[in-house]
C-alpha cells in the first residue's frame, strides 16, 4: 500500500519511491487519550497522520500548554530529527482514535537525501512550528 500517494508534502517523490518508502513503514493505531510520545523522549520515528487528531502540548513554567491540534496529512515528530541533541520537544496525545504511518529514522534520512525539495518542505514546517513555540 502506498501511504504517501495523496499527501502534498511528498508530491516531489516519484510513485515508485513513495511505494518503496511505504514498504519500510508500518501502521500504528492510537486510542483517544493515548500518548504517542512525551516531551524529552528520544526520537525513533516521524509520523504521518492518516486519520484522527493529535494534540501537541509543551511544558512551560510547570504548565502544559496547547501548541497545536494536528489532523490527517500532517507530520508529527519531525522536529526532534533536526535538533542536537535529538529529543522530543512536546508531548503528543491522541484527541480521538488516530491512525499513523510510522517512518523509521533510516528511511527518513535516505528519503531526505534523495529529495532536497522534500527536505526543504520539512524544514519549512519545522521553522513555522518553532516560531509558533516561541510564543509560549
């Protein structure tokens, strides 16, 4: 199955590469209220939301503050792969039952090296989210 066929951020990839990337991915289902990862966790993967919604919260001055609600077609967990040292910058919890595509680190690195345009798109998402986080 090709998980990336109709996802805009992956539009620069060939159909064959999208299918190949899909072969290295797996699906993960979260129930409403289930935590995908916690702030400060070590990253293992980036996730693409296929269905459902995720809430992103950041601990600021001892209080969990809402950062965003992400729905189908959005990436989550990408920021940790561009930080040194890498760690999760927020806690992500399912708002409703959610299905995710799990992209492991080695697949991500190969994909971004082969597609500079995709790397740029992911970098732009990260810059936007960092600006959003500064207001917390």
